[in-house]
């Protein structure tokens, strides 16, 4: 029972005792309703929450708001490492790109075949004609081949900001709530509905070019930090001997709202690699979170932390809980097809 509710309870009990001790004519005159109103504290945003929201708001770089919401317990803010720095867009890294393939489209790009920056792209339609990864409404079309990145127009291109091939790089236009869930810590949700194919945002963090976060170093992490490391492994597979550099992104001390997105075995978003300020050969794409279905407002946004395991489960048609592999932890997504565990 909350402290203020217990106080009211004690007052009500005291009234009953007074009724027994004093006749009506001798009862002290006390305005209990007024007393109760004075005792109940005025509800307001906790100071630490307000301060953190203000600090993050200063780093949004033109993106929509990020609000902290907790209707579950008394935690004012999520647990963050000391010195955590909010990064709405981009990685904390140093890039030296001497040359970027660019387009000379006038205004907006309409045909990928004529768009110079799409030269390295392998996105083709059924007629083997090069196409963009987005529709004219800037929604993802889910035609990206496995092992390939979405190539957006870059700063060297002559097209303007209204180009339909500039999507993940633009300021986020979806207001986000980082909210306390009942069983899975803090999560994230949009305050407006999301259409299928909508890019909700990109994962940010400490950059791949820092030696400490090459894959071999990231794999050695066994502490809390490991939960926020995202492998950039989209080009990796059975025949990846030619990939000499493997990277990961660390969102533990640097990151944005996407670090709070929880796992689900039936997610409503997928992660796709996107580049616009680097080249495919560097194997350092951004990670775009894309809605795979219509998502009603204030529905928790989720991804599958281990999509390969999810695919294996679907192919083998195994349902329900299976033995938990080493390094995994219990899954609490609560969906019908929950695997019972998730690797992090």
C-alpha cells in the first residue's frame, strides 16, 4: 500500500473509533474531507525524469520527442551507465571515405536505373531492373536480398531532402515513449500508429572503427554490456571467408531509444542494414528498425534478438519451448510461438 493511501486508511479507521467513543452531540467537529485532500500529494513528474528528458531533448537533432513513462513502479528513470550519452542518429566513430558514388538526379530520384549512387546495389525486380528499397511513400518494400544493404542517397548526391531514397537518414518523425513494462524492464512504443514498412529509427552506439568493438572483442563481453552490443553480421554467412573485418556496435554507454526495444519471438519490427555515409565494402551499415505490420499507437515495439534461431524454429516446425542453449536467457515475450529462451 502506498504511503499516502495508508494515511487515508488510518484516518477512516479513526473516524470509526470516534463514532464509538463519542455521542453525536459530543463528537469533535473535524473536516475530514479537507484534511484528506491536504494529505494527498500533488502528482507531478519526478525531478530526475524531467531532467533526463530535457537532456535527451537537447540531442534529438530535429527528431520527434522521446518521453519516459512509468505507470508500474516507483523507478523514475531507466538504469543507465554513469555518463551515458544520448545519440539520436549516427555512430560515435571516425570515418575516412575518399570517394562516394553519387547521383546527379534533379530534385528527387525516381528511377534506380538512372540513379548513379545505386551502382553497387543488387536490388532488382522480376525483370532484373534495379529498384529502390522504398516505395514512393518512403515505406520499406521488403525486397532486399539477404546479405545486402539498402543504399540511400548520400551527401554527395544532387537530389534534395525530399528524395524518396532518403529515409533512415532523416530525423525521426515518430514520437516515442520509453516505458516501464510489467515483466521485461523498460521498453519502447510509438505514440502514433505505424504503417507496415515504416522506418521507426536506427540503432546508435560506439562505432565499429574503435578497435575495442571489432567482433572478436565484442564476443568476449559477458557482463551487462553484452546485452547492448549489436553485431553487424548481415554480410556474413557460410561463404564469408573474404570478410576480413567483422564489427559490432555498442549501445551501452552511447545510444538512443532503440536500446530499450525488447525481444519477442513474434516481433512487429525487423532490422535491416542501411548505408548513406559509407560504402558496402567496409561492412559498417546502420541498423534500421522497420515495422513489419500495422502497429497501433502505444503498442510495444519489438524485434527478434536472434532471428536465425527464429528461422530455424520455423523451418523445423518446432513449436513451444525447447532446451535453453548455453549463453541464452529465459524469454518472457509471452507469445504463442515463444521459444522459451533468447540469446543476447
